[in-house]
C-alpha cells in the first residue's frame, strides 16, 4: 500500500485517532495548522472529490455529520471552525485519498485550511 492514509487505516502507521467506525476514521493532524486540526477520511480509498459517485452520497453525508459532531466535542462549534477539502495537485491536495480538515480553536480568516 502506497497511500499513507490507507496505511493508517490498516494500522501500519500510528495516528492519534479521535473517532472510528467501520467506514470513517478521524485523527489529529501530525502538523496542525490550528489548535484543533483533525483529518476525517473514509476508510475505503477514494482518491479525491473528482472520484466521488452517487454511490458515495451516504458516506459523504456521514462524514459531514461526523465533522459537526467532532467540532462540538472539541468545543469549537460555537465560536466557529473551518471544514476544508482540497482536490487535485493544483487544488493543494497532498495525499491522494479524500480527506477533510476540521480546523478551529482560533480565528482562521488569516489562513487557508
């Protein structure tokens, strides 16, 4: 497996996991850009938003709801947070496995997530 996120899902690379179930995994970013910086990924390999199909609709909906729940648990829901996803190299996607960044804990208008 070349995909670092697939290796994290497989347990080959350790991560600070904050949530997991049979379809989704959320873990703290090892290079946080904000006091709260959590990556939320589907456990199945989907390279990017471009690769999503109608079959992924429920999975992506669950991912969005998980982001909301994690923001509440992290105490950043009331003050606000950023949920960011990059697509493709020109969009700034560094890992070719769809992932959402949940960022908060400080004012974020001075940065891109």
